[in-house]
C-alpha cells in the first residue's frame, strides 16, 4: 500500500525524538524498499530533510558502539538516490544533493558521488553529457577533494573529468581550483591528478589547467622526497599523449630530472629520489620509447649500474623500469641498437640474481621478464632474434634449467612466477626448443602429482596445451600431450581406475 504524504511527514518528524528514531527509520526504509517508484515529491522531501541527515552522523567517539540508525539511514538515502531521476541540467539538483555531498559521514558522501557518477556515465554511453546550468554542482564536487578522508576522492575526480571541461574557463571555477593549490599536500596532489586527467583529453584542456600542472612541477623542488615521488607518479600519464609530452618538453621536465641524477654526488638527498626518477622515465618509455631510450643515455647508464648491483632495496624498481623500457617492440629494437652489450650483461646478471637473491626479488625478476617476453601479436623476426639472444644470456644457453630449478622450490608464489614465465617463453618456437632441451621438464609437466597447488596444475596444463600444438615433437609425443590436455588440468590417475579430482580441492 502506498503511503500518503502525511505518513512520511509524521515519520520524519519522529526523527527529532531519539527514542522514536530507530522505529521511524526502519518503517520508512522498509516502505521505500518495497515501493518501486515513490512520487518525486516524497523523494525530494526525504533528500532535503535535515533531521534525516542528522541520523547519519557517526559517533564522535570512534570507540563507541556502532549506532544501527546510521546504517539504516544510509540504506534509506541510498534507496532515495536510486529512485531519484537525476538531471544534471536541472538547477534544482545541487540543492537535492547538497546535504549528502557536504555531510560529515564519508560513507554518505561516497554514496551520493557514486549515484552522480553512474548517471554521468549513462550520459556518456548515450553519447551526450548534459550541460550544467551553473557552477553549483562543480563546486560541491571540488569541495570533496578537500575532505580529510579519501573514500570519495577518486569518484569525485572521475565526475570532474566528465563535467569540468564544460566550465573550466569560468573565472569562478578557476578561482576554486587555485584554492585547492593552497591546501595541504594531499589536497594539492588531488588537484594535480585531476589536472592530468583533464590535460590528457586535449591540448585545449591542457592549456586550461597549465597553472595546476606548473604548480605540480614546482613540487619537484620540494625537500619532501615522498611528495616529489608522488607528483612524478601523477605526471606519468601526461606522456601518453603527444600534446602532454610536448608540455613536458617545453618545461624541460625530463632534462631537469636527468640532470638531478647526474649531480648525485653534489646533492646526496637526490639519491633517495633515483628509484622514483627511474620509474618515471621507465613508465614514460612505455608510450614514448624513442624519446627516452634515444634521448637520455645517462639515465639508461644509471639503470644498468643498478641492475648489476645486488642491492635489494633498488633492484625491484630497476627491474620494473627495464621491463617498461622493453615492453614495446620499438623499445626492444632501440635497446638492442643502442645498448646491446649492456642488455646482454644485464640478462646475464639476472641469471646470477635468480640463483642468489631472496625469493621476493626472484619473483619480481621473473615477473619483469614475463612483461618483456609477453606479446599480443607475434613479434617480427628481428625482435624474435633479439629476445632469443637475451633469454640465452639469462638462462646460460638454449635450455630452461634455471626456470625448472625455480619450479622445484618450496615457495608456491615463486613456482607460479616461474611457470608463468615458462608459459610465455613457450609462445616462441625457440622457447619450446629450450624446454625440450631440458632434462626432466616435459616429464614434470606431464606428471599428475596430487600435492601440487590447484593453480600450478592449471598452469602446467596450459603449457602442455601449447606443446601439444607444436611441430617440435614427434607424433607419439604429440598424441601423449593431447591426451593429457583432453583429460583436463585436475585429472587424477587412481591405482586401478581413473577418477576426477573434486572441484573444491587445491
């Protein structure tokens, strides 16, 4: 039965009395959950009643017992938002959302933001984002970036990335953005992230937010190493677009960072930044390999020194950086062209690292190799030859002994990383030959050990699937491989008959 307006008014009035609060909230929540479409007037009344929002205030004392009324209120308001037909072109919308967007409970603000983002994404999918009538909604969302907790920050940035372009040149909007740059470093970093998201969209938007990007670059002169590292991380996506890279070049960002690496002896503090700078260059190289590999040989030289060391504090970042440099086909060709000897030496050292260093570093090393060797489309002959040479430097020849040794360790994560690399290597014909040249490798893959982890059994099966389609093996071997594949990854050979392992077992 649909409740009339008086019923809602009475229950909302009851919220003023703490003893009646829970009963009234439960009644309203049950009713709205049952009614598919309440009148717009009722939804608007609920969304603008101050007493309802008071029930969503979390306890001032974090150690106090959780108030059930808060959860019921959040659920009730969530139903309201679901039933509200949001029209971002409606001048009334900000007044309906204001109490939720300015509330002290971050969970409530996150709910409202999520509902708004859902509507905007629907508009994007439909091909037309409606024009905002004024700045009111944008100001409310920008204020979320100043909140001390970050539950709604990423959602707010997503919303702003869709609507802010409409009014980015408005003087009041610009003034509001300038205010963000006067806040603490967490808020400033939110502003920098927002600016990068907008700048990536077009050169016009980049120009509109240049003052924010320039403020971000000025942080690179800050004494706070962690802040500098965070800012570099935020700036990386700019290089995905040529207009973003052009901005970096005009501001000489890469040159300045490269120079800082060269002057380490004069400025020891910069030594703490080297991993972050390396990471920055490596990530940019994913999108712009020629610019980095061809333009900053000193940076590459510094990286190769790090890769040859056994310092486990810098090796993970260095290995990830090399993987980024060598991710693209062009990156592989350029590294082989300009740094052939350094690459061979680094892969040989990888072969040494994989025997000596801690399990965590070994796993990271295998993962970085997997990134270098994996591909979506089969590589050209030149790249195939380069990768085969690098692999043999790592493995010490055309075999997979090193990888098989790691598969036989007692560390499941290391086993998985080694099997993942072996699977990737077997996408290359020379990789299959290397595996074939390795004593006991095929026998291990064909074995049906019951005590292996379920994921390892599946990875073994995937590798056998590749081998069963290879022309490198005899017809007899291929028949055996195909039978294994057809039995499935979890097949168990019993003593007298064949059984299938229960699906829930590891």
